[in-house]
């Protein structure tokens, strides 16, 4: 497919960050093996679910592929004899369900292509490296000065974004990195505005933005070239990783967990906040801050991947902030993501869960104050501070930045308006998703509360009280009838004397109603 061709009509742009959950519904034994029927669901909607059938050998193959992550995953062991016994199959099914739970709740594993293909083969069957190579090859026909050295396989976390090591033919020793990315679900710019803004990125000059050497786009993807930095990103520094290694290998299970020095935290944090403020003031949506998107150039942090929001790609931390309705603008997203980044710089690893109830000891209480303002229960519930507010906090306010480079990024008025509208659309989709998650959570809580043992006991007691009250009322009613009958007989009425009816017994239907 030529680089300037249009995307296929009706192409579905999936949000790859929406979590997949998997539940084994049943198993069926065939002649020599057992198949497990798995219900996979995307997000919170039961309607957005499907069935897949997997054998133990499929799980084993996936597990072998995931060994690169260096994690000890709980796959049940192989068994050659007695593996068709009913009890063994039931026990193995429990073990495989636990395995699925582990890989779908690990933030990095759940977003990797191996797991997505295993759970959702219909949407992840394409070979994106091959697609990217085709696009890049077409590009080189019109730009012959560039040459591919090698693919940088799986160095990033995105399934639909691929990287290649490059060189310029007349400067063979200089190395560059080409990134190619498909469109995402938040691409709201018109094709014309999108291509104009992508081509504008090389003109962006800022001491804390990593320079784009070349950029071009068509209606379905974008291609950018930057200088290769063998020191890697801020995440590579924290995890002591090699930049060219696969993402899973670099970051899933670091050998040594150690945060940065306090002065590094202060300086890097201040630099990142300064560039976020610059982009916010320009009205340029970012929303993609994480440690792998910060390049280290000596002692200077430089932001990467400004193109992501133009392409409509979802954030690395979207599954976190989509849970909190007060984090509903791109600015507040950036601040929340900064909290994640600061946590990693401080402790050498990501938080176990968000919101964070209590923070481990830090090099300074000033660090904890910023973390509390961005990751605590109170912050996630009530909203994020502004970037300007973070810059005024003691951790960053006394940091002196020395740079002579003057920021420069001229965006034409028409494109600024297009960015503003696109930003509103991105935020609108997020708010709608947050609303659905909130409603689903409330419903789940109500159902859980209704089905709890304590509630069942309460309803049983109420049912008994109601039944007794009904019996008493029936007694009183019959007593009244009996009294009236006696009065009628005494006054010469012709009505025969009748015995009072027995009280109606308590209804057993209430006692045994499902609780």
C-alpha cells in the first residue's frame, strides 16, 4: 500500500488500553486433550464480549513467549499421565483462571501484543511490523537519502507503533530512529489539519522537547524521524535498561529497584513541568507523559512523542485516570501522569495500585507532598492541581534552570482552533467513558451489597416481622367479625351464629423467598 493511500473504508479504531478480562466458562475433553472455553470481555460492557477456545498447549506457548519479561507466572505445570481425569481438569481450570487473572491485571503484560493476540485474535491478527515496513518502504521511494539499518523490535509498548534504526546515506555513522504509528480512536482532526500539524513538529524548538528531524503523514498514519540517543530514556535510567531491548524485558521485572537522587528528582521534575506548562499555554494537547516518553540528554530531560495526541492515540495511563471523574481534561491527565512519573523517579518502580493510600519513606517530605497532590485518594476524588501550582511547591520552586535556548513553536490561528476542538472531543470521550465506569461501579456495588450475607440476614428478619404483623392483623380482623356477629344475634337478627375463623398461618412463601 502506497504511503499516501487512504485507510480502508469503515476501519475500526480500537482503544488498545481498554482492559480485557477473561473467565473460563467450561472445559470439554476430546480424544487426547482438553479444550477450555473462555469468555473475553473488553471494558465494562457485557455485550462487548466473545468466546475463544484454548488448549493447555496454547497457554504454554504464550507463557514461553512471555518469559522475556523475567516474571514468574503461575502457569500450572504439565502432566503427561492422568491429564484427562475429571478432578485434574477441574483443578487445572482453576490454575489457568488464576494465570489469566495475573496477566490481565499486570499493566504492562495486559497491554502487550502477545496477550492481546491470545485473547482477541480477530482484532490483533495483523502483522504491524510488516505494515510499518511497507509504509516506510513507500516513503523511501520519494526520500532516497534515508536508509533502514534494522527494526528496533518491540522497544515500545504500543502495538500499532513501530521503530526502525536509520542512517543518512551520506552520513553513515550518524544514527536516527524512525517511528511509524497508526491512527487511534481519538483522532478528531481533519486529514488536512492533521497532516499540517504533523509537518509542523520539526519547527518546534524548546530546551525540554526532543527535536524532530523529519515528519510526514497521510490520512491513516504518521512517520517521524529523530536522532538516536544511546543513553535512552528516563525510564531506562531508572530501570538501568538498554534502550534497544524489548519493552517487556526492560521494565517488567527490574533486577535492582532504586530511585534517583533527590537533586535529580527536583531538576528533572522541574524541567518536565516547564515543558508541560509551555504546551498547555500553547493550547497543544499532550496527555502522554510517562518515563519512556522523556529522553535523557546529559542532565536534561526532553519530552518525546508530541505527535501521539494528533494521531489520537490513548494514554499509557488511561486505564488509571478513566476511573476518576475529576481527571477529565488533558491538563489534569498530564498532572496525574506526572504523579506516576515522580513515583517511579522516587522509588524506582511504579505504584502497586492507584490511588495510593500511603507512601513509602522518600528522600524528602517535599516529594511526598507532590505525590499526595497527584496520586492520593483525596487528589483522585477531588481533582488535580495545575502545573503552575506544582511549580510553586517547595520541591521545585527553588530549582534554578540554566538554558539559553529560547522556546519557539508557532501554530497558525486556524490550526490552534482545530486543536481546541480536537482537545474538547478527546475530553468528551473520556468523560463519557468515566460516566459509564462510574455507573457500572455503582451497580456492581449495589448488587454486591444486596447479595451480602449481612443483607440477606436483614431481609430475612424483615420478612419474618412482616409475616408476624400480617398474622396479628388477621387475628384482629377475625376478632372484630366475631364481635359483630354476637351483636347481631343479640338484637334479633336472623343471621346464624358462626365461629370465628382460625388465624391465617404465616405465609411460607415469604420465609423461603430467595434472598
